């Protein structure tokens, strides 16, 4: 796949809404006591520190204080994630969310603060095969590279200098499978997102997911989460379908720095 050219396909696609399945309300079982409408207090020092180290993470805005949607992601074989959305990406905005991973004991093991970098529409069958791993390459390759020229129209000059310095690229390493494997099949699963506590609005989508990671200048980690999403239903309407690929930046945030009320 022509990874270097991927951002030529970037388009602004508004986030959809949909209904949960079987009457189950995802926010009833969300971790950290989170519910739709909960107020979030997030200490920004890990995010500011990551930015100073060259991260592409975006700073929370003053409006990012309330959980607008909650989703549950089930990935094969036995991985479960939650996403607590502070911005759903409506009206051409970028998604922002807390991604929470719980261990087998049900306790929170990791929290990432995540901001959407770009959304890509795979326009050909070959692109779709690469983004789902069906081609045996693409999503699941050992590494992924972001190029300065790809982001020149998306970031200001000062941010570009902080991220890239004198280089023209930043390289990420696949954070799954054996390090020497030439290809690892992406994680596959489904996301069920609800946008209101009654479960009237939301979406359900199939996902192909692969995390990549790099070390920042200060020694911290920055994740590049690449997810192909095939929308199956929106507000329970199975005719509202679509496919896109989200590129999301995530940085770890200690649970103690997050208060949800």
C-alpha cells in the first residue's frame, strides 16, 4: 500500500449516530464510574509534557469537560476496550476520547487520552484490503511512517518543528505480535456506541484495529491507533452504512489524573 500518500485521501466526514443492540446501555457498565453526561476533570500536564516531547496529541479545549457518548469495543480474541467521548467529531470536528483498557480482574489497566489526527476514505478495493489486512500487508506491517509534507496543511509551522525537528518523518513501530513478524493480522471486532443514556441514538460498526507506538524526546510513549471502521447501523438504521479509516494519536494518562463525576 502507498502509505506515504495516505493523507491525500483525507476528508472531513461527520461522525454518525446510532442505536445500541438488545436494549443494553453501554454506559451502565462503563469503567471509572463514567456515564453519559458525566463531568470530566483531566489534568493536562501529561498532555503538555507529551507535546513538548514532540507528540501530535491535541490539547483538550475548554468545552471538553463532559462525556457525550460511551462505547464498548470487543476485539478478538478476548480484548475489551471502552471509549469515553469528549467530542464525537460532529460538524467536521475531530474526535476526542479517553480509551480505557481493563484487565481480567475488571480493574483499569491503562487509560489513553486520544485525539483524531485524520480520517481517510479507502476509495478502491485494494485500499480496503490493505486497511483491513486482507491483502496480507498494509495495516499490520511492522511499522508506519508519518511524513512532514503529509501534515503540512494540518499543523502550524511551530508544531511541525516541534514534532519533526530537522527530520522529514516520524516512525512508529507495531505494538502487537512478534517484533520480527513481517505482518500481524489486525485485531477485528465491533464497537457499539450510545449517544444518550436512553440508548435511542448511537451506532454499531465493525472494526479492524492496529496500534503503533514511538518514543518521544522525553522518553514517554505516543501511540498511533489506526482503525478501519465499517458502519453497520446508525440510530438502528442499517441502510446508513459507510467505511473510513481513523488515524488517532494517544498518550497514556495516569488514572489518578482523571476525575469523573
